[in-house]
C-alpha cells in the first residue's frame, strides 16, 4: 500500500545505509526503510528545541542528508518525509525543507467490535479484535502502525464508539492487559491509543445503580478507572464517548448537560494529561415523520452551542463535518466556528458509508477540500479554524484485514489523503491524489487519465445519487443502493417530503429556521435561493419541479439529466481503466476492474430507480425522450 510503504517491507537489498544520530526508534526505522534503496544517501539525525514538536527539517547536499526533528516523533516523520521526497523523484542537492503539522492530534476512529466485525466496515474484519477479545496478527499490526505513521496519524481508537458490554470490559484489568500489548506495538511509531467508553460503564463495569455524572460514586468510578487504565497504558491519549445518541444512554436522560457528562470524565483524566473526546452526534432518533417542526440538522447546535465555554480544558467536542451524517452533499456543521470557547475536533468519514461502500469509486479528498473551503464568515472559512478552535482532525477508518487494507485498491487514496490533509489542510485534492498515484503506480505520465478519473469520481457519484443535497435516498440500514422513500416515514428525521409538485425542506426563516444557526453572512447566502449553492438547493429550500436552475433547465429535467450522465460516466471510467491496463500490474488492474463493474450495476440501478420515481410522481417525461422504467 502506497508505493513507498510497500517498498519499506521489501528485502531487495540486505545492507543498510550509513545512518548516525541519537539512539532512538527513528534511527532504527531509518536504517530499515532505506535498506532497499540503491545509492542511499548518508543520513544523520539530530533533535533541536528550536523546532516545534513533531516538526522536522531536511537539509541535503550531494549524497548527504541531515534530518532535524523537534523531538523523536519529528525525526520519525522526517525519515518518512525524506523517503517520500526521494520516491517522488526529488533531488538531494540544495534540499532544504521544513514541515510541521497543522494540528497536534490526527486521529483515526476504528469502529471495530469485539466479535471481529467492523461497523460500516467494507474492507474485511477487525485488525484488533477476534472472538470477543483483543486478538491480532503482530506482524500485520506493526505494518499497519508503520503505514499510519508514514502519513502522520498519531492517535487511534481501537473499538467502536457504539460500545457494547464486551467493549466496556476494556476498562477492566483483563481488558487492559491485552490492550496494553496493542499500545506497545503502536508506541514506537508515535501513535497513542484511545479507548471508546460506554456512558453506563459505572453500571456495567462498576456495579453502580446509576451513571449520573453529578453522583459522587460515579465520579469516583471514573477516577478509579482512569488510574487503572494509566497503570497499564501510561501514554493513553484518552477516552472517546458517544452519548445520548441513537438509543445510547447519556446525561440528558438523567437531566444533566453534555458538559456535566463530559467534565466528570475529564477531571478523572486530567492528572494523566488525558483527553475526553465527546461526540456531538446527538439528535432525536424517534421523530414522528408527521412532525414538520423538528429538524434533525438543528440538533447538535441546539445541544452544544448554549454550553460554549462550559467544558473543561481537556474536553474536545468532536463535530461531524456536516449537520446530518456524512452525506454526499451537505453544508458544514454550524457548530464549526461557533464554539469559540471550546476545543473542537473536526470529524470526517473515510469509510464510504453513504459514498459507495468502497465499491464505487469516490475521491474523498475532493469532498474534504469543499469542507475546508466552506465559509464561516465573509472573511473566514473552515480552514482558518484548523490549529485554532479546531485542534484535532478525526476520521472514521476505512481499513480492515483485507489483503490491500481498504477493499477497493483506489480507496487507499482516501486514507492517504486524510493523513496528508490532516497534517496540512492547505493541500489540494489534486495534489494528494497525484502523490498517491505516483507513490503507488509510479511516475508514468500515461497514468494522467487515472488522476482525472479519480478527481471526477465524487461528482459522478453525486450525479446518480440523491440530487441537490437532499440526501438519504438509500436502502435502509445497509446504505448501499437506492430506496427513495426508504427513510421517508421512519423515525430518523431524514425526510425529503417529495410530492407530485415539489421536493425539499424549507430550512430558512420561513421554514424550520435552521439557517439562523450560521453567521449572518452564511445565513443570508443559504436563505436566498439565488445565492444558495445549487448543489445544496434542496437541503435548504422546497422547490417545485418546474423551478428553473441557472442552466435554464427545470429542476426535474436536471434530475433526469444528471442521473443519466452519472451512469454513462461510470461506463467511461471502465473504458479509461481498460486503456491503462498495460501500465498496471495484473493484480491491480483486475481488482479495480471488478469494483468498477459493480459500480456500473449500482449506478444504473440508481439512475433507473430515481428517474422512475420522479416520473411516477410528476407524470412529466424526459425532454430528451430517454427510456424511463415507469
């Protein structure tokens, strides 16, 4: 995976290059990663207090390179940075490069279950769990640690945020003995472990009658649990909590605030410099579809904004990039930029839950670039928050025990892009995607069509998916394939409310009032359908099918056209991939070709189901006379 990572595993040359410097893991890793390189440079390492933690500089001249790190982690990243520079074809003459991460916490959340399954996992079984307890292949886990370190990941949670009773046992002596061994594998690679914890752990593990955060016995439970955990894992990053969400217990049910729930755990972690990551994914998941007042996207802001400044210093609230749930198109959460007195983590999803299950090609770097560019005010965008209010970037992992880690070979680029863009959010989707192609397949200019295909893939998927930001037209539970009304009469609050005349939700001041949660500049942009970005029109406005878009097309004709175009463009992807066959390994070609054929079936299904649905609703035919399966 990633050309230079695979190269690290090779044993083409047994001799190691000349390397000198402080005795630390980075020194040994440097010898390891460069031993397969012909004409390896002479490398020296040193640490300087003048550099920030985790930062590094590379200075080269002829066959000599000096790596300086702000600490041992900086040296390690410098080793990978040098290898990365060489693999990209960079010269050593006059090399003078300094790198530092934008945020100190670059995190993967694994949604792995004790039985070895992975919730929303599309790349096989867990790397950490087997048969109800921690269990792993040591060599593969070490490879995984190296892989993550090479793209700058420095924290991982190893169990699902939807913690079950078995997962809660990680806080016990038996659970911690096993988890400590996992921490030992990742520690040399500057990766710290996070434990997902159950809000009801005081009851499940501690035998108490309540989990009320203001109860003294509950506070004592968390204090004792933290002390026990840190005896086994002294450098644990902290705990991750999903509370009051999707039928999970939490402080609200006990009449307490989210801050009271988080702070009692934060106080237990504080003596050990631990952090509690408190997820903001909270909404009414028992909504009556007849209720047109309650609006799911408003929920997180309504819960958390009044608590701005009420959280302890070692609480980081973890905010999904959008207000709904990792949809193909939605605005940024209004919490981003509003919680100026509270530490925040920006949460992405690499696992393609709503974006193709790592079957359909979907370049998430393009998606995340949009997130970073989303306006906060007239003068600021989300990228401006990184390293300020937002001091952690998190993503739900897309890895498993499949041979190529990610199921779809090209889905590896999404994991790579997350690490690179978490380190440096100024990088563009085109830059990181090109890097991944170069590192994985080589620098052949004949592969340019692959870059174009990958950068276009998000747009293509969106065309045959739900139109104009409406979202949620997916098969319930699995979330793969179309079901236009699958969630329309459900309890989840995910409605499009299409009838024979119109579709969409009015979230302006004349509707649910959701737009009022944004800064006035952003609010006004979304309120006016003339200034609202067209790709989110139906998220913010209810419109008749006869509404004319800027192209002059009616809304309905736009739906027809884009769904036909999306399916046709997947056919083009297959032709493009076939044209690249001679430049690829047989294994790479075959595995991607198989996924593209599955995507073709999915795209055609989406096209026919969506277009037929709207033709039946309206009775209005396609102006181009194309076949609709009515």
